[in-house]
């Protein structure tokens, strides 16, 4: 992992032109350092495990589906995976989120959007490009689920999950529920375990599919 002031990144993409472009963009003066580059799935997993970067920028075509995402998160659970791809179909987006990706950007995203995404992921946010965000809104717009959704959660855990699904961060949830940020973080750890997801993005998908987070 990086120091507080520097974000470390591993770039995994089969195309040299993409790797070169990201290297130029994330160069000196941005507060981002590329620790390593990979052009195969095996190297992506190996280098992410070895360097433990803040962010792994991963081309979906390198994943062999989404298996590489799960493998990276198993070996280096603190790494935020940013999918950087040309694929914008529903199946690819949802599969990546369910596998544990923290962000999803199309390769048509501008330089500032890429930089914001990398910094946001390093800060613990879930980041999706505008096109993908609109698509997710449509995909997850399902009728509200009955009250017995997630019966394994306590009432408080369900409240926290509901607010997470609306997009609120921990500090805002703490203020809303009059809890400390640490208590919210503890609740989320328990929720992720009960839902068997790797983090916030996976929990949001399940919650929205179950009808939570509607405002």
C-alpha cells in the first residue's frame, strides 16, 4: 500500500497503447505512482499480490470473465479493483460488481475522469463512469422487496445497508443514525460477512436488487 500522500497503482491491460497512455497520464505531478504493469491475467494477479497497490486498473478482457477479480481480492483484499474496458453491456457490469470490483470505467473516459476515479477508489469510494452509473440505475430499478428481505440482518444493520444503498458514505450514515463512524464501520464489516460480499459495491448491488436504497 502507498503512503498517505501517494496513490499506488498496478495497470493490467493487454494493449501496450493503453498501458502507455495510463503511464503518461498517471505520471509525475499527479500524486499517483504506477508500481507495475501486466499484460496477462497471471501477471495481473501476481503483481497485485506482490505490490498490494491502492488500485488495480484491470481490463475486463484480461480477466477470463471475472475470475481474476475474485482471485486478486482473495490474495490482496485491500486492493480496490477498477475495471477499465470497452464493454458496457449489462452482464459485464453486473458480473464485475458481483465479483467485487470497486469501480467501472469505459475506455472513452477522459483523463480527469480517470484521475478522479483512481483517487476516489484509493479513498475507499465506489466509482462508476456516468454512462455506467445510468445503466446501473436502470438495471437495479426493481420493485421494493418485502420487509423480510435479508432476515439475517438486525434492524440496525438493515438501516445501515439501506443508507449505503442510497450512496451515503460512512460519515453521513453516522450523522443520520447518530452513531460514531467506527460503529458504522463495524456494522458494515458484519453486514459484508453476512451477505458474503467483498465490500461496499457488492453490498450495494444486493441491496438495490432487494429494493433497499429507494428515496
